[in-house]
C-alpha cells in the first residue's frame, strides 16, 4: 500500500515534465519536441550528523565527490550520477560508490526536487562489502550562471530513509553540496 502512495506523486511529476516538453501545434500539423539542454556537473558534498536517519552509512565530516548528467527542459531537469566517498564512516578502510537520481523543478536560478540514492561499499573487510539501503533526499538549490556554458550550483539536502521520518525534520540535519556545471 505504501509503494502505491510513493509512485503516484512520482508518476504525476513524470507526466508533468513529459507534457511540458511538447508544444501545441496547429491543427493538422505534427507536434514537435522542445530540444533540451544537456549538462555535466562535478560536485562535492559535505555530510554532517543526522538525528533522524541514524543507520545512514555516512558520518559527520565525510565528503563525497560526484559526477552527474542532467537533461534540462522548460520545467526542470532529470539528473543521474555517481558519487565517490573515500573511507565513509569512522571504521572503514574502503570507499563507497553511490549512484543517484533526482527529479527537479527549476525556475530561473532556483531548483527543488526529490532524489534517490543507494550506496555500494567496497571495503577490505568482506563483511562490509555490498549494497546499503535505498534512501531518499529532498533538495533545494541555486544555480548561478558564469558565462554562457558554465554555472555554479549550491544545493542543500535533507536525507531520509522512511517517509514517516519527515515529521522529525531539523535544520541541523541539512547538508550542502557545491558543484560546477558545463552545458552542452
């Protein structure tokens, strides 16, 4: 039953983005798709303490470095990427690779959206290897253009594991990421 509630807003958001990429054509003519803007973003994310999400694989002062691809249209963008974090947590000797995806709505410089992440740990200890739990994050950011093709991004994240944890929101749980984007 909970999965049904999760996929309904996600499906509505998907169809809203899909509908915004087509333009209305005069009767008898075919519709055309607005060409999107492609972006590559290199970013660094600072992890802090999190009061509600206590079994999170990352600890305070961990830093993840990511590379992502974004497809932008008139309403927002769809982002897919991979983040690398060396020695996540206090007791590991390995590193984590975290694939992630986000659906964001954008208005000029501001953007907001919902993301999903699933870390994979590669550790010297065989018991610590493998996939960690899937978790979600709300994100809110600003994108400042630097010329025609570059922009600087500053994003705030709030990670959560279960939808029921959203009522435990605290500003101290927010984390930050900075990135440089190249449009092509």
